[in-house]
């Protein structure tokens, strides 16, 4: 005998699923952050995200913040990481706050934070996935800070929830408050569906689900969550006619990627290696104002004293030359009393190689007069040791191969170009007596 009650129950389930499939959504949430300036695994994480993007169709990517430091070279690595992966949201964590606001630096990208009233910082953003509107709100832990423009996050959140009413189906909050504060947050505001935890004091453990079916998602550098959304408050019937209330969210798979599994993206690894070389060079002091090499602990900085004369003297001594001539664009910036890193040397001098040639006194005088006509231009020449020169048939000149560009007719046939330039000499420490 046909069980009509069971058939009707199954039919009602089918109709329910068909009708309510509109406005439902499933997507992958990618969260990355909490690096605090540590970038050694970024290339592997980059590859992990690329791998997920190749296997998933609908993805929402959130930068949970707390990545930056006061070192702009390290920060550039993180800018490249998030920009190349095209993250949808950038949360202003406490570390970003320290860099941008306390150091009075300009934000070069948009961040979200509800409780910081500052230029280029928005309280939230809305994203649409399968016709489901999701609001992402940021709350920054700034209440131990002495900066201005801080607002009460609970008051601001309540105002924002009024504004978002009937405009969004889901509300996510990225927060670097403490775990206790985050639990209090979802207890106080039932409208919040998911809190994504950032910050130093989070507990990296399994997803937390409250009795009200709200979630806390902890993130450590990189985490992925497969999320299903269903319309809230809809009732359905099982095959026996029993009433079932469907959950608004189902976290199907929550997992962290084993970053050791990935080889890393070659192109992004090159970016990291390049920036790391710059950072390493800046930390390596190689040239001192008094011809010695110091460690940072021995650093002595006094009055501003130009040291180019001193370097020229050393060049003349090393090559047994009579005169050092430097075209103005060889020296890209001034040098003063103090210590210089390899990176700074790279930015002070050009890449031109050492050129050695001979010149008569008459031609030297002509060269000086021609140079004076070019004062204020890149053709102008700096002469070092001219005050000590004595009269003789020919003078051995130490200069750079860029001298060819404007003064080739003074060089003659007998000249020698060395394989290295002044930067190489400074690196090798050849000036030490």
C-alpha cells in the first residue's frame, strides 16, 4: 500500500530544496595574516593559495592583518604577497596601526576597521556571492594605545548593524581582540555569524561553535574554510513529517594547509629573495668615515663631514695615481661622517668601472676649463688631489668609464678599464691599510 504521508513528506522536502536553493551559497574562505614581519614561509603560502584557487570556483580572501613592522623593506614583501594574490579584504590589525598611524605614514591601500576614525580606513565592505550579501567588519584592538581617533567598538557596531539591517544576509567580523572579548562580542550581538580571529593572543584550535550557532574561526598565518550558507530561520520537514530548522551556516571542512608540502612559487620566491638581499645589505655595515669597518655596536656618528676626499685619497694611493676625477653622476648622493651599509653604498655610487689613463698638463688644464663650463650639469667633473699636484710631463688619472661619454678625446689610446668599480672596492675592503 502506498504511504501517501511519506510521499508528501518527500515531495515537501524536494519543493523546499528547490525553492530555497535561491539565496543559498557555498564558497571557500581563505584567511591569511598574523605574520608579524616573519616572511620565511610566504612563498609556500602563496603557492598553497594558488593551488586552492585552481580547485575552487568561489573564493573569498581576507587579509586578517598584523603583518607589518617598522621595516619598510619587509613590509614591501607583504604588499607584494597580498596584491599579487588579489585579496578581497585587508584588515587593519594592531601592527598596521603602529606602522601607519603612530609613525604618521600614509596608507597606500584600503583597510577596514570599525573603531578607528582615520583617512582611507573603512568600517566594513560588502561582498556578493551567489546573490548572498556578506558584510565583512573589522575591529582593531587599540584600547591600550595612546593614539587619537579611537571609538567605542560596541557603540559603533550597534550603529552599523542598524545600517546593515535588511541589506545583508551574513555578517563576518575580523577581530584582533582577545578570545574572551570575541566570545563576549558574539554573545552581545546575535546578528554576527562568524568572528575571524587575528592577533598575538589567539588560541589556534578547532573552530568554536556557540549554542546560538555562531562561529569563531582562529587563523595562524594561513587557514581555509569551506562554508555553506542557508537561509536563516527556514523550516523544513523530513520524510516522517518532523520539523527541522536548518542552520544558517555549515562549516564543512576547516583545515590548515601543511605548508611544508608545497615547493613554493618560483616567481614570488624571487621577489622574497630580492627583498631579503636588500634587508641583509642594510644590516651589514661595511664602510666607515675613518677608513675602517665597524659593527653596529661600534658605530660613531658626529658632525657632518664629507668623506669623498678621503675615499679619493685612498683610490689614488691604491692605484698609485696622481689625480682622481669623478663625473658628477658617479656620486648619486652625498656621504657624511658615519657608517655605510652595502645597500647605502649601492645608492651612493653608480655602477661604473674604474678607468685609468694618462694626460698631459696642458690637456688637464683644458679639461678643467671645459668642466667649469658644465657646472650644474651631469658633465661636471670633481677633481680630487688637484691642490697637491706637482709639475711633470704626464699625470696618471683615476676615474670611471662613464668619463668616455663626454670627455673621450682626452683619454687617448693608452687606458685601462678595471673589472670592478668603487662599490666593489668598498665591499672588498681594499682601502684598509
